[in-house]
């Protein structure tokens, strides 16, 4: 063994202890570090010919890279929809790396079994029935892409061809109908050979991001043959929800695959006050839910559900003499784009085991309360204007008067020490959005967020 490796191996417990202290200091520092520091890119250094061992690497990291890292795991990072890592999720993630399992076949199957049981818990959490099977993937983009891949194979089944065998061209032109699709849907269609142009944007209800069911029915009538509908449960700007039951009911008259992008909106199911927003989710043929957002597990984690795992295995089957079965109860290696993957389910298992449905419901409800408090502050401010009602956990707002995209970006940059929000365009109006999804965000943070916003907005 190389002497540096041998030295680190002989001191492993002590080195992990140093690393743990380092991690703890980072997490403790989230209160005080800039939420998003001004960029300073460390100079590039040559590939080390002779490494200095773990302790020296840690010192280099602390000096050169760590100062630029954001407080993305912390309570005032409201950009995108981010979430952090609960204590149990963090521990689960550490142990995932320590155990370093490749949980993809029944030949070495404990990891796969843990993943399946965790998927079962998640199914219950989001109100899905036993008819849905699921797997872990790396994020909602991958979950949407897998759902659309199964939809592609379903279209083939309807038309008597197999895109998995014969290529996407065997389908001819495909129509994917959606009201306010997330950008990742177009990306998935590009990857799958269906093309971004397959996406047909259907009109939304007036003043809303939810699809107009009557317009969707017209679009279905115009589609010749089977097609795909992507319904949205939680849009990124205003967290609007399509009427899933009304959409599912259209299947009595029209032939389509129903995929629901519920990346973070699925968490409405945890709150009795909001569960009605996702009523009908179980009627979907495939469902996307992100976990590294509102479940507060570290990146990269999401789940995809489907009622047609048989079609999924047709798409992702990875036939090799040394691998387990792809039919019946297929091994995970046959169900997602990845073959090898880490025991990704462990962090989710840990946080659900440690805090249960109840603990995660409290996170969801506290985030909603935070968004509402910020929404009220925006409404009562003479400098800011709320662009949509706060339906769940996102506040979409702009400056009063004539909002300007450049000035809003500058405002967001001025805020970034205290609060991170991200720019958007809503109904043609340049805007900012603040998304609450971190398990730590509490009343003191809300007060800090409102104070920072008021003082910075005064300069714009
Ligand atoms: C975040 C998000 C995605 C993409 O998720 P990633 O985890 O970034 O891949 C897709 N759809 C919706 C509605 C989202 O909010």
C-alpha cells in the first residue's frame, strides 16, 4: 500500500474525528456565514503528484474552497427550492458513504430491500396506493425523465411497437400536453428522443399557473391517437396545482398517460390543511417527487413512482449473465438509467425513522407559516408587491412601480449576505421568489429575512 494511504488507514478513527469536528463547525457557522458569499474562485493548482494525506487535504479545502460555499443547508437560503439535511438524514448520508454499498441487485440484496421498504413508506406519506411501485433516482429531473420514458413505452404499447427496441422514431410524432411544465420536462423529452417540440403548452386558468381543464380537453380532442399529459402539482413560481381529479377523469374519453410532476408539491399531502391540493395524485400513471428539497435529505435524492413497472423494466432492462432478473420483481439495475448507484435510500430511511410522518409534517407546516408571514410583510410594504397569493411555501413578489429585471437582480445580490432569493419572470413581470423548505427556518429567521428585505428594498 502507498505509504500515505497506509498512514491514513492506521489513523482512520482520529482522522474521521477531525473531519466530524470540521463538519460540525461548518454547520454551526451557518447562522453567521453569508448565505451566498460573493464569488472568489481559487486559483487552479496542478494535479498533486505526491499527495499530502487526508489531514493536509482538509486544510487545503478549508483554506481554498470552503469560504466560497453557500449556506444552502441553512435557514435563510430561499433560492430555488432547496431544503437542507435533518440531523438523521445527515447521519444516514455519512453512513451511506461509510458502507459504500452498490444496492442494485438481489445478488447482494440488503440495500435493495432497504430501498424498497423506504419507497413503501414514501408511498404512504404521499397518499399513494399499493398499485404504485417506485425507485430512488438522483433528482426530480431524473424522476420526470424516467416517468416520461415509461410513458414513451406505453405509447408504443398502444401503437403496437416498442420504442425501447426500435427507437423513438417508431412512434412518429408525439404530443405531451402540459399547462405550466417545469423546464426539466423539456430536457427529459430531449434526452428521450421525443424532442422538446413534442411539448404542447396548454392554456392555464386566468391569473393562475394551473391548467384550464376545458383547454386541456380541447387539446386532447385535437390529438390524433394516444398522448401524454404532464400535470403539475406545485409550480415553481406560485405553487399552483392542477386539478388532478378533473384531469384523471378525462381518461374516460381520451387515451393518455398521466404523469404528475409533484417535485415538492407532493408534500402538501402531509398537512391536513393542504392535502386537498394533491387529491387524485394516486390516479396518476407516474409521479415525480423530489426528496432533496422538502424531505430535507442531502443531494442527490428523489423518488419516481409508476403503476406500470413492467414497462419501466422494458425500457431500463440491463441484460447481463451476472445480473439478477428483469421480469417479475425486477432488480433495481433494471429500473433506472443508472446501473450502479449508492444506497441513496438510507438518508431518507433515517429521517423517516427518526422523525416520522409527524416530524416531517411539522417541517412542512412551519415552512408554510414562514411563507405566509413573509407574504404578509410584502403586502404591507409600500416598496414591494405580492404577485400571487401564497398558496403553500413560495412567495412570488416584485418591487412596486415598474419592475426591472436588472434592478431586481441587483437587489437580490445585495440581499445575499442575509437571505438568498432567486429571480424569475411571472406572467411577464420580472420578479423574485422566496421558497421555504428548510427544516431549520424559524421565527427568528423570518424576522431577519423581513428586516433585510425591507432595508435593502428601501434602496431600490
Ligand atoms: C426542482 C424541480 C424539478 C427538478 O428537480 P431537480 O431535483 O433539480 O432535478 C422538477 N420539477 C419541479 C416542479 C421542481 O420544483
